[in-house]
C-alpha cells in the first residue's frame, strides 16, 4: 500500500513540526474500499501527528500507528475504532510537555530589545 502522508523529522533529533497528508491517495483508496473520505482523513491526520510526537520510528503492532493498514485495520478505521495505544498516548503527553518546556526556555533566553 502506498504512503498516505509524511511527517518530517529533523536529523538533529529536534522536534518535528511538519506533516502532510496525501488526500489524492486517500481518495483513491476510499473509492476502492467504500470508506468515507472524512473518516479516512480523520485517521491519517492523527497518525502523522503521532509521528511528530512519537518520532518516525514509532511502529506499533496495534492501533492507529500500526502500518501498513491492511483489511483488518481498514475495517477498524471504517468503524472509527482505530486509536492510539495507551503507552503511545503517554509518550505523546510527555513529548508535548517537553516541547512546552523547551519553548518556555527559549522564550526566557530571549532578551527583549537586544
């Protein structure tokens, strides 16, 4: 199955901030499978956000981060049942907290008027 999106991760290990969904590929799949496009996109977007928050090497055996999506995953997706696993949700919470702390530290380091 083709890729339906991409999340760009900087090579220096810093936080990724850009993700893209290939809606044309998603549209082709939903037309073949009879899945509602908004449901498909509603699963692709959090999958790519998951890569931004978990890193690109974040495979999972179950749930929304599992790839590739075969018939089983597409069936769950079409019923709105694909989700993050609890350990992924926890890792994403930690990632968001780390990003917020890094942003606060950056803002504190900027001296106004310099």
